[in-house]
C-alpha cells in the first residue's frame, strides 16, 4: 500500500529535522567559544605623593635630564614668556649639532674677525654681559661654547651662531626649525643671546631644553668642569646657589624676561641616579629666587621617596566571559617609583586572547605611567574561566557561529 502524500511530506520533514539536529548539536558542542572581554580598573587608592615645592611667582618647572626629558612639576604662569639668557641653551644645542662639539678635546678653531670685535665693543657699551676678544684671537669651539654657558657672554653667542651658520639670521631660521622638529610648541628664538623680548617660551619648555642640553655629553662635560688641554680660563659668572647643591647653567636678567635661572641637581645618590633641572623665568628678584631654590631642594627628599605604583595581588581589571564567568586580573609583582608629586596614570592592560583558563594562569601584563617612567607587571587570573557546558552552547548559536567566523577571518 502506497503512502499518502501527507505522510510522505511528514517523513521528509522529520528526516530533515533529524539531520539538522544531528549537524547542529555537534557544531554547537564542538565549535569555538567567544573570547573573554577585558575591562581595566582604576589603580588601588594610595596616599597623595609629596610634591616638589615651586613658587607661585613668575613661572617655574622641573624636568628629569635625558634625551626624552620628563617634566616632573610646573608652577606659576603657563603662558609663553621672554626667556632671556635661556635662549643661549638653544644656541649651544643647535650649533653643537651643526659643528659636532667634542667631549674631551678643544675642537675646531675660529679667528675673531672685525665683526666679532665690533659687536663685542657694542655689547660692552650697552652694558650687557661680554667676554673680551681682540681681532685675530683664535678660539676653540669648546672655549666659545664655554664662554656662552659659563660666562653667559652675549658676544660669544653671536660669534658661535655666525661661525656655525654664516649669520645670526641664518642661525635663527635653523634654530626655530630645530625647535619645531623637537616638539617645542611655543619656544622660539629671535636672536642667539636672549636679549630680544621676542625669544619666548614656557618655563616647562625651558626645563625640557636644559634637560636635552645636559643629555649631550659634550655640554654636560662643560657644566661638570671637565678640563681639556689648552682651554682658556673663563669665569663662571652664571654660577649661583652652588652652596645649595645646584649647578647653574643659566643666570641673567632683562627688563622683558626678569630674572631667569636654570640649574641642575642630582635626583638621588644611588648608582644610576638621574639629575633634574629646574627653570625659573620672570622671577622678580633674588629675594624671591633664593628662598624658592632652597624650598625646592628641601622638598626633593620627600618627593623622591618611592611610592607603590603596582601592588602584588591587587586587581587591575577583570575578564568577563559571555556565559557569566568572571575573574579579577591580579598583579604578580610589586613595582615602586619616585613620584615627584605626580599621580599614577590609568592602568593599561594587555591580555592575550583566550576563552577558558584555570585560576592562577598568567594571561597578560599591566603597565602604568608614573613621572615619565613606565612600570609593568604580569597579571594572572584570580579564578578560573571554565567551559560554559552543553546547554549554554546549544542555546547560544550566535556566539558560537560568530566565534567561528572571527577565527576564520583572523587566519
């Protein structure tokens, strides 16, 4: 007896359903799971770090010495101001790059010409800082640079700029290009000496500039007083607050810039301890500057004390599985750093993609920026992220199929 049409249709539908279920269940039960979601958390609460003491007068900033200087603190006026003698740091940096200033030798020689001598006489007449020269004198590059730094000699700054670039105007063009290349947004020079009120910048930029200068071995050796054969005796008229522990790089006064002072001091006494530079711009007088220097140096000890940045066992985020499992991400080690009054940055988590893992497994790293340094520690799971089981898999085909497609696209 033949089957009725209805019965035939039912058999076909039933067969398709059985085949579908037979394919669906293995696909869902054996298919890949979606990866966990990573959520960063705020760092554990900590006591506010001790600040570096800076005055409210004028503008000031502290930076760590290095080729990538870290600004540690700022105070006062944040707008660009005339920078006075600090412009000579630009002169020294840009010319030493053009003429390759040696670390332990005198370097090339120049002969003092009529223009050098005329400008010396004019500067002497105007009462600005000078160092005597005579036509025909031969000066080494190192001695001219020492005269600019140690004696703050305006005539030597112009001579150095002319020697390197042919004219002061050509130097100014190159110097401002150099400043742009080194990401100084507002610091610009109109001369080689800083006597122009159009040589301007922020205290923060001056501190960065000084930190860059001291990162150059040849410039640092001059500030350190390293002597080479045949060098001239040059007075260190910029020196100030040496008894307090500061090595002066810049000291000068103009009507537009006020009192400008840049100095260097050690951040610590241990091996590998870095130095810091402090820049004071538009200070009204030494009665304001000297107590500010003393207060800053007195604050260094507390500000340099290490503070916890990453704490072993603390949670810096969590992972969340779509089926409900969660686990905190715990730091596996502690990391301390000198804060210099700065607050830690937000944790940056890098976690390798995964779907399931046992408790205690290391799955990534946490990194936190602190006062220009980056500290890191691996992170591990506090609790397991387990398989969700067959029921969840069967009831969430979209998640399984999505994980499969994502896996194919990433190959």
